[in-house]
C-alpha cells in the first residue's frame, strides 16, 4: 500500500524555502506588553490619545531615550466587543498593523503602549486600520520626542 497525500491545487508548497523576514519587520515577544501589572501602570500613570476607532494609552518608562530600550505594545479587547472569534480577529488585525508601523516609535525610546480598539475595527478595511494605527504611533512618538 502506497502513502497517498491529498493536496489541494490552491495549497501552498510547504517544501519551498521562504526568505527570512526583514529586520525590524517582526513583532517579537520583547516588543509586546504581557503582564497585567504593566497594563495597569499604563492605564493609571499614562496619557491617552483618542481616535475614531481606538483609544491608545502610552507611558514613557525612562526620562531620556536610550539605544537599548524600545517600545512595547499591548492590546486590550474586552468581551463587550464580541465572542472569542471576533476578539481574536481584532487582535490579529491590530497586531499586524502594529508590526508594519512599529518603526514609528523607534526614536521614542522606552515607551509602553496599550491599544484599546472599538468594535468598528472588526469591519474596517485593513488599510484604514493600518493608517489609524500608524497615525496614533506617529502622534505618540512626536509627543515623546518633543518633551
């Protein structure tokens, strides 16, 4: 009996080597806000930036930007925004938008950012989400650099 593998015509060829992602284009664990205490600190001590589809909280960690520290980003997507499938889809969309626009915070130094989306993020075109996340990160970077 032979081993037969069913492969769809639309399935990607998994044996092909893919080039490594470009530097800075990833969203590593070190760039994520993960601890509850970190989220609480940003909410209580940080500042806010409002936009039509999300609220962005941010808190500078040190006084002067240093080369070794970078921005960390976290997301809060509450149950009020829908079931687990919808909430996870919102987080995936925001994570990808931040991955693509994270370089805007490069000169801001050590800053923690928490993005709190509205339900409309689920149905928006991704280009609009990308633009809004980019604009919010630019505003935050500008405010932190001028201080």
